[in-house]
């Protein structure tokens, strides 16, 4: 099968949407046979994880002609010009990996789009009005022209029905997995080197995600303040810095735990497995996500997870992770203590969690994707 992808995020984004795009294409390359892949991107950054995908013998990368680049209209190429590329004439499936599809694709080409979340519709107050409108317009149009829509969680599937009135028959839930490096045990030496590099203690709580209000690291800070000094661990916060960090710092100062917060920004991707594996507990008290891939990364790393009730978090973490009210720091503080002090509970969370996340392994995801591409229900 000849499959085209909107690969802008694959080449240029090194967080959520980019990780998903690379995971999908790499899973198909590694676990299916007889396919040819066409990666359409307005530009490309050189990055080790990207090069391994684009250099595959069965994969071609297509970028805009010089005219688009000279005139600064590469974004138009992604929205419309892709459909005029000569290679489009030969593909059978086009998959928009990040909530968009180019206009004008031939009718005979099967059109698939992945929708990650509709947070901009559920919580529009978190976005600039113009940005929310643009996101809504793009995803609504993609869902209109798609033959099949992939939702990365049941939560997203439900939101597609609620906010965009998409028929359930056109939606298929296919989860995403994490990079294979999180499944590989980090050596003691590498663990110590990463710990020393980032000035982390031997025991710590961990949170990973952009520092923004929706992800609610403030709850972890307040819970930390409720713990007795002798039971209080440092909290390592990994993620892109935003203005919200100042709110977190002010609250940490108020509750007396600022000296136990360790902020890590711009962390190299290859350091993340060691950072995860060195943690005592992973905290993910977000209010809402499309899926919550850091939960899967933590479980694959052998770390017990405490996340939030509601949204998609139980889909990602399974029945043996712990879920708390994201508005109640007392609830989180109590569960942190439980996991720290109840060793059998902790071990059960880790072993059962690893069994649960097998459903996100790349071979299973690749098989489900191929069934969608082939039109097999």
C-alpha cells in the first residue's frame, strides 16, 4: 500500500504531536511489510529520531518547490499544494497526523485524520479567540472530508460527537504508544550521570508537561506543602517554561516548599528515561488531556502513577494507577503517602501497570492502523 502523511509535526515538533507522528510512521515501518511511505512537510529539521524514519528504504520525503519557499507560502502548500504533487497520483491513503487534511486530494484517495483533542472547544478561555477559531475551522474541515477519523482516546471520540456532531460510525479509537527508549532499563551509571547533570536528589516526585494552568502542577505543590518535613520529597518539574511558572513559584513560596522544587526546561529527549526511572512517584494532576502520554511513559519506566479522575487518564493509566480529585491537594497528599509507605501496593501498581500498557505497543497500533487504511472493521 502507498501511504502519504502530513508530516510537518514529524519533522519539526519534538513534543506531543511530533512524538505521535514519529511513533505512527516508525511503528508501520517496523511492523508491516509491502508499504511505501510518503512524508509531506513544508520544512524539515535534522534530528536523530527523524533521520531514522526519513532514511528508511521504503520512505520518501516531499517538500515544496523553490517557488513556495521564495514567496514564503509554504503554509499554503501544506493546506492545498500537497494535492498537486505528482506523487499524490499514486498514493492510496493519505493520513493527516495532526488534526488537518490538505484540500483537493483526489476522490479515489482514502482520507484519514487523527484528532488528538478538542480542548480549544471544551475550554476556549484557555486560548486566544482567533487561535481557537482557526483550530476549530481546521479540525471541522478535516472531519468533514475524512473517510475515517482516528481519535486517540475514547474521551476525544466522545468530544467529536459532542462538539462537532461527528457520527460514531466514522470514528475509530486507536491509542498511541510511547518511544521504545522508555521500555529500556537505564544502567546505574547512566542514571547517576543524568541525576548529577540535572542536580536531582536520589529520591524525588516527578511531573512532566508544559508549565500551564490546565496541567495543574499547582496541585502537586500544594500537596507537597501538606506533607510533614520528614516525609517530603523534592518535586522535579520537567517541561517548557511559560508565564505560569511564576504562579507556581509564588504558591511554592507561600506554602514553604520552593527549595524543594527543581525546574528542568529544554531537557534532552535521551535524558528522559533516566529522569523517569529515577523517580519515586509520577504525578500527573492535569484537569484535561486528549490522552496523557507521559502516564504511559512513566508506567513503561516502572514508576507508579497518580493522576486525575475524569477525562482520559484512566484510559492511559489503567485500573491500577491511582486517580485523585484535581482540585483537592489533601487527596493527592494522602495518596502520595500511601504509595511511599505501602511497598506491596507500590510494587503491584508497577507490575500491573506494565501489563496494562502492553495494549499501546507499536505492533498492535500498526495492526490497527492498517485495518483502518484497508477499510477492515
